[in-house]
C-alpha cells in the first residue's frame, strides 16, 4: 500500500514507523502505532511526537499555500489540533477538517434507535454524528465493559462515510450524575452528592470524591482503550469528556471536605496562571473575594475532569473537549443563576490551568439573539482555545449562525437533537420549487460539505467573512481589504432600485472567502451581494473580470458556467439553491 506521509509526520519517525493493519473498507487510511502495541513510556513519546507534529504543522502551514497543503500530505496519523497565529485547525487524515455535525437526542444511542439517527444525519447532510456513550451502558457490571454500541456506531459511521464525536456521559450529565451505572447508584459511598449551603444534598456529584474519580478514570480509560483497538481508521475524531459539568442550584459544595479545601491556600499553580503570584498563601476568599465560591467549584470540577481526560488520553490521544452550559455573556449574572463550576466564559483560565488534557472548552449555544450568540463565540475563540460549537439550535433561523461560526475559524458546529423535535426549531427549510423541504441544517451543510476541507483551511488562515440576517439590519457591509461587499437580505429581486426587504424570518446568510486581493469565494442564501471599491473617493469603480459558478473539491475550483448579464448586473443574487461562486474583480 502506498504511504504518503504528512511532511511533519514523516519527520518524527516514532509516530510514522509503526503501521497497523487497515480494516476492509478503509483502505485509503494510513494509521500508526498505538499504545497497546508499544513499549512502556509510549504515551510520553506520543505526546512528544504530537507536540513536534504540531510545531511542524505550524511551520509547514506557514510556508504552504492554501490549496496545496493537504493535497500533498494525503491521509495520516491521529486526529489532532494545530494552532497558528491564534487560530486553530482540527487535522483529520492529514488535513484541516470541519465538523459539520449533528448531535442525537440524549437517549438515542441504543441499537433500536440507530436507524432513525442515521436517517436524520443523512437528512441534515452532516459529516459527523455526535452521540453519547453512557457509563451505565458501557460498564453494566463493575469492571466489565460492554463496547457493543460503540462498535455498532463505528460500523454505521464507516458505512456512511461519516465521522463520530463520542460524548462520555460519565460522572456529569447536565450537572447531575444520572448516567452512573446501577451498581454505583446502589453504593452511595462511591458517588457522593455535593452539599448545599443549607446543609442539604444537591443532585450533583462531588468533585472531591476520590472513589468517584477513580471509577470514572477506569471506565473512561476503558472506552479510550477500546477505541484505540477498534478504530484504527479514526472514524472517531474527538471525544467529549462528561456533559455540561458543574452544578445547578448551588454555587459549590459545602461538605466538610470541601470546606476544608476552601479554607486552604489557593494552589500556587492557579495563582501563577492568573498572574496572582503575590497572593500566595491566601485562601479562596482572601484571593477571589465574591468570586471565591464559583472559582473554587470551577477549579474542583475541572481538576477532576482534567484527570479523567489525562487518563483517557494516555490510552489514546484523541482531541478531547468539555462542553459548557452558558451564562448570559452580556449581563454578567450571579453564579447562583447558572450552572456553577462549568466552563463558563468567566472561568476559562481556571479550566485551562486545572485541566490541560482537555484541548477545547466548547459552548453549547441555545441563545437565539445574535448579540449573545456572537458574543459567546468571541469569548470562546482564543489563542489557547479553538472555537467549537458542539450543541446549538437547529431551526431555519438558528442555522444561519453556522456561517458566523465559520468566519470565526470554528473547527465545527453542530445542532442538537437532529433525530427528533428540536429545541427552538421552526419549520423545515425553504424548498426549491417542486422539491421536498430541506432539513434546515442541510441548507448550509449541502453547500459547505463538498468544500469542507477548503473552508477549514480558509478558516485556519483567517480568510473567511460572514454576514447573517438580522430583523432590523437587512443591509450589512463586509470589509474585504480594497473591496466592500454590501449584503442585502431578502428574496432576490430582479433589478435595481428596491431597498432590501428582508426575509419573513431572518434566515439569510452569506459566506465569503478572500482568496487573494481581488479574488473571492462567495456563497449565500436568500440575499444579494454587491461588491464595491472600499474607497469611492479614489474614483475607481468595480468591474467583474469574471464570475464563475462551480464547486470546490480536492483543492481546486471546477467552474460549471460563467455568470454575466442579468446574473451580475443587479448584484449577485442568491436564492435557496446551493450556489458557490468564484469572483474575480478589477477596477476601471
Ligand atoms: C444541553 C445538554 O448538553 C444536552 O445533552 C441536552 O440535554 C440539551 N441541553 C437539551 O436541550
């Protein structure tokens, strides 16, 4: 079998030297030596290898042009994240990958439910299914792991050429511990609950329980070990550790054990990370004042999960993330009003310090107003954190935010509950005349899917811009260097002279990639895009050199026709069809 190595993988021999057999049906995928096959100390070697791989990627990517990077490297190595200039890419099969995701409902990862899940994934035209693995299902008897559902998911995904993100419903699920196996629930000493300020038990697991931590580590490690053996082709590309951890209805644990820790000095490691070295020796209240309760809980929860993640990663070093139930990003509410201890925007630094094995802190965005939606995405896009939206609204209006996420360089975006009624969902998507209505998610995914690799690379390079329709903002401007794109939302009108009317619901969207100073990829939905010179005082006027409709794939654009005449004289009009344009501009 021909092996084409990514330059950075070939450069660090220890990763690339140990091919493992490829299962039938995945012949084009090359994968490499895994911990179970290696000598002791493997994970340190692997971590070093991954580190140098990341550095190698940064170097190669800086030197390479957008198009040739993945064309040369082929498929390889473990999925991993790379970062450059404060932006990030998820590398899968040796190239940037975009998770165009679909998350199932909570109770769908059972054999009887899977046919419906796969149908929904296909309807959404998603390239990745996010689906839970339940602790109660994975370890039905203490110490006995049942990976059969994982194997079914792997098989189903491979048959459909879909990737998986597995969600470990372990100690925490939405702040509670309802997914613990029955044998644990029968032994409360293994899974103590936290105690509220009033001395009563709260329906949330204790992050201070060594027994619970040990049990979770054992089970999660078992899952990752199984993946390492069962998934050499990397159908699973990321794993979520726990689900929306933290606690509702109390800001922290007030048990005697927690009280003791709360009165102890804040760990020096955290003080250093927060630039508070001078406060060494101070307890949580002395250092953090009114934030002390929440910060202590965030540290405690993150510390626990960081250890679960590290243990899992030592078995199999896939990218790991933790999802967060959010707080209002604009109002700065009291911690008692949201899920305290989770990775909310105000404690990201604490989480990063306490849980370095967690690669990404990811917001579950169910906000339907744009100001909050955008603010959340800005808060979670950081040089030390890739933006990934693992859960969001799957309505027609909600799915317009997909483009806004891509323009921020997101590595993925995934509506929740695709296989049934969705929260906040409106009607089905707009149909082309005569066609069945589209699943709303498919409106964006059918356009982005075929050029997913290009879009992921453009996002990594900071080339993407988006506008999404607002009820009161039907005309928006995108700044594109010497050019401006004026985006008018509303069903396309034929001709000049009408101000933008807007769509009945704010569903319009446009995504622009700046490919060169004067060259763009443009795709839109129910809007009109007009390119203009940014500085009209220069006297220069815009002319189209060429506007081509076509498709991207494998690093190249394949035109199918040239737009001219009515198709360009009155702006570039996008209806509901999945049209992708390459636009070349000049002045006269
Ligand atoms: C957020 C959780 O992470 C999901 O598992 C699910 O419970 C949704 N909320 C339901 O809206």
